[in-house]
């Protein structure tokens, strides 16, 4: 069975840091891109960063560039999101997503975690 479990969320003051983890199991983690998304109440879900299977990152949201760093450890089937210099507007539920376009098809495989709450407040 496929499972993505986020952890590491919590409450932090502005300027603080948190590291989120996404532990994956039940699928070929090493051939999937890993995405971090977030969604705040009343706002659209937004892509925070894409972490390619190689570990290279792309698609950082403009709002997090220079503050957040996505990474992965394929030996541990885990993706990470290091968040520094947190702002009030970073408050959201953060989700990890595994995504793969199936070669030679018009199909894709996508899995989602349950989300973890990050609250930035004074």
C-alpha cells in the first residue's frame, strides 16, 4: 500500500525555522518527483517546490525563494522541506506529493500525504 506521511509541523514565531519530513512507502520513491504544496484557509493550493528524482530542485514559489530548501534522501525514501525565516504568510497546511508521468502514455501516477499544519504567529 502507498503511504506518504508528513511530519515536523508545528507552531513557530516569525523568523523561526522548521523542517518538514515526508516518509514514503509502497511505491518506487526513487523514480518519482516529490512536490511540496501548501494551502492556507481561503487560499488556493500552491506549489512550494519540486524535487526531482535526482534531488535537483525546481519550481520554487517566488514567495519562498531564498528561505525554503527542498531535498530528498532516496536511501531513506524521505523528502524534506527546510523552512527558514518563517513569515506569518507561511501559515498553511503543507502536503507532500509524489508524481510521475508514465513513459509512453498520457497517464500519470500521483500520491498525496495527509498534510501537516505549520502555524507562524507572534
